[in-house]
């Protein structure tokens, strides 16, 4: 393993050991809470669409909305400053504090203030800065960076926080319970807020029509921070501006449910600063508050710092729709096991973190963690504004690939069968061109398998390609699915339907038996089947950020399948990730009409079988069972496409006793689980599924999974064979 890969693996290993348990418990709790909370909404998808439309409109009209907001803020008696970058914003905030002779600034939670590192700027000017959010204060005391957008100290257990407080503050009685810790923090921070000269907050949303700020928090300290001192400074990215107060409604409904699973976040504050409430003189408790001064000062610092360039970037623009709810982090299996200190950049973490880091910090920061996004697509359904987060990650990966150019890359370009320029690593080129490796492997099998499994080959692959030697390699078959199909004659007379069975790379070259089973199932149900010579879908290169190659595949695949679509044949796909390409990513690669023709005519194999049976096909033609027990795991993208239930229904109707895993990810994720820097994380994520399939109820069941990656991972985890569901229902030969 190269030094860089070993260093990354060591960091991930260390974080799994020290922070993984705490992160896992909290993020999974948030995610499960989200599932429950959104079910209380009458029209969840409609609310998401409404929120998305508001953000799209706001970003489209952003310059005009900022002009409107400036007029509004000034009419209210405040000041609006547009900061070009972090240095500009920090200079302005520091000057405001110095003009007030401020000795202490108290802050509520704000990722934007983390982004610009305003604390360092103020402390360099001898101004005391105090975080009042409990999690942020814990990290300030510990001198650590946040590991989560919403819950910054999610990586710290209660015991660790107790040890930190006891060591730092040496209380009269050691602090132990959560209640003792929070009460201590409340009293300590309350005193610091009372003596503050300036209060600084972020803003979840700012309305252009009234200048109203929405602060959404789990604690009440943001309100105190904004109104106890007589000077309030709010820092926010320019993307936080929305047109009107009425536009806040869908976001308020969604943000708490999406982030932490709460029906409504504990504190939702709508402030139109400068507020007209009197200031409080804590040194003079006898004077009625109504007799106090109401003269307040308010500064709104809107920060660009790359955002307007993101607005003009067709690929990164969607990032600006983000409402910072953290749903993409909470649903992500990799994030659940390592947290934001691995799955994050200089400020932002999780799935959407790549877009933010690329936009405000640059590609180098985004590249540090971008590969931890496996493109599983679970975050797309979790996002309350329907951001295509995997695509943003892919775009950034592509740009990182193109930015790393060396003098010999022209030679690599000429030797590899892809459309990529120099800069793509050998590891990514290998996995992105796996179709070529599979063709060679089948041509020379079984010798190719023997050579690949030799210790010399494994050492070379680990050294140069980063393929972990602990991972079992696929065994290529000499007779491919297409070879087998071409050598036989269909026995279907008077077919009820006609279909193309799409031969994905693994089905054609490795998992040939499942392809044969699919053919037999379809023919048994009266379908005339063809297995064409067609290129791979492009999923492999896309996963490596090789967008040009993936697009080239898409055009070739459509060209090969168009004639069959013209004939009225359905396209039946075994591998869910390939179906997801046809139904999602191809929209970015093909003309609209071509995409609609292919996506509208494509089906997952068990979905197709379900449809045939529902429309009168003879179930007795398939293999039935009398209570045979099955433990089933659905593929990530199959769940995103909403197709899991079809497999369960077919198996149950044919007599199988099905127990379905509720683990969202097996951890393999295509090439991810092969890469030496991520192998241990892959197995750690897989341990959740392993445990679920080794209970008293599941230990003796036949293991079934819908995706290639899932089958490979389950074979590694359980050491008992797993099967694709189509193999279970295929007629006995």
C-alpha cells in the first residue's frame, strides 16, 4: 500500500476506534427519527418540492433579493455589509467590535462563522470569544473542530465530556450525568452572556421583504446572544436570503424533521433586528426593564466567499439550495462510522460537504474526503430540497481528476480505453475501465483467475492499484452469458411480451448463473428474450468521477438498445445500479427524448417478474417453496428507486418466508470495498448487516441480495454462500 493510502487508512481506523461508536449512535438515532417524523406530514414530497422551488427562485433572483434586503435592513435601522471573502468579513466584524470597545463576544452556533474562522480573528485582537451552543462550547474547551453540521460534538460521549469539564474546570463535585453537565454549562455560559458586549449569530434564513431572521436551534442561547448585548452581528452566506416571511413555512416544517427527527426544533426564533426590546443591566436588578435603553445596533454581514461563482456554476449551483439540516450525513453509512473528522473538509462535512468545500475552500479541500461518497443515492431521498448530492460529488471528483496532471499523462491517455485526460490515478482508471479487465479475464479464464490470485499479483495490485489483498477477487467465467445465450435456442412459443435482458459486466463475465436464471424465469413466464452485445452502463467510470467516459458509455448503450425499444421490447436489468443509471444519470447524458424512451421502458428484473405475475403470468412455472426461510438484503439504489417491495412480494407469493434486513448499506459499494484505504471502513459498515444475519432467527436462512456488491460483501462477512433472488425462483433444470 502506498504511503498516502496507508495514511488515509490509518486516520480512518483511528477515528473508527475513538469516535465511531458515539457518531454511529447519534446519527442512526437522528436518521431513524427522520423516518418517523416525516411520516407525520400530509404531503412530504410536496413540501420538499415547494421548498426546492423557493430556493431555486431565490438563488435565481439573488442579486435583486440582496438589493431589496439592503433597503429593508437599513429602513429597520440596521446595516448590511456584503463581504467578498473570509478576510473581508472578519475585518468588518473585528472593526465593529473594536468600535464598541468590546472585551467579550458571545456567539450562537454558526457554520458560516466556522467557515471564515472569525474566532481566530477576534482573539488576535484580544477580544474574548465564547461559544454559547453547548456542543460548540464543548469543542471550544477541547480545542477541536466540529464533526457534524448540526451536532458539532457528536463524536464525544457523555463520559468524554464529563472528563473534559472535570479536568478543565475542577468543579466542587465531579460532573457525571447529562443533567449535571448541561446545568453546569447553562450556569457558566449564562454568566458569560450577561457580561458580553457583542452578540454574534448566524441565520438559517433571512427574508428580503421584512429583514426577518429565522434562527433554528436546539437551545435557547441564540435568543440570548441576539438580545442581551446591545450590539448584534449576524453572519450568513448570501444563499440564506429568501423572498418573504411566507416562504419560511416549508423550511420550518422540514428542517427539524430532516436533521434530528424532531417534529419541530426546540427553539424557532423569528427576529427582525435591531429588536426594540430594552437592554438588560444585570448590575442594576432594581431598575425595571421598561426603564432601560432600547438603543440597539445591528449589523448583517452577508458573505460571498465563492458563493456567487457557485451560483454561476451549473454543476455546483444546487449546493446553494442546502438548508444545512445534516440529513445527508445522518443517512450515510460511511459517515455513521467515521463522522465529519474523516468525512469532511476544512469546515463542511457529509455528502453535501463536497459541494461546499469545493465552492468556498477549493478542490484540494474537497478532494480530501470526496471519495467517501460512494454514490449510493440514499441521501437524495433524504434531502428536504431534493439536491442531487451524489452528482455534485461526482462532478467534484471529475474536476479533481482533471486537476492532477503530470508530464507523462499523455502516455497514460493513449494506453487506456477511456475518454479522460491525464490526471486520473491508475486506481481510478482500473476500476473505471473494469469492463476491459472483465473481457480479458473471461478470454483467458481460468488461467487469468489463477494469475490474479497469486501472491505476486496480489502484492502488485495492492501496491500500484490499491486493491486490498484481503479482499477476495471475482472469478471470471470462460463462457460468458452472451456466449451461453448465443449457443442456445429459445423455446418460447407465442410470447406474451418481448424483452432485452441487459448483460451488465458482472452478470456477463462473473455471475453468469444469475443471468441464466433470469433468462429461464422470463421465458417460463412467456417472455421472448434477447441478450444483446452492448457496452457497460458507465456506472463504473462514473463512480470514479470519469464523467466523459460515462457519457460515452451512455450514448453507446442507447444506440445499441434503441432498435429493441423500437421493436417494443422491454429492457430488463439485473443490477440495480445500472437501472439507476438508465433512470437517473442518463438524463444528464442523453437527449431528453432518448432518455425518456430508455428510462420509461427499463425495469429491474424482480420488478418485471412481479408485473408479469400481477398481469396473469403462471406462477406455477417458477420454482416455489413451502416456507423455505430467506434472509433478504436490498441494494441501496434499489431502495432509492422504490423497488425493494417487488422482490419481497414475489418471494412471499412463491412460498418463501422472508425476513428483510433494515440495514441500509452493506458497506461494499462497488469498487469502494476493494480499495486498500477504505477496506476496513467497508468491513466495519458491513458489520451491521453481518450481525443482523447472524441472529437466532436469521442464522440458518438462505442469504439473498439484489446487488453484486451486496452479494460480494455478504460472502466475505458470513462465509456462507449468498444468491440473487432470481436464482431462487428460476425453474429447476
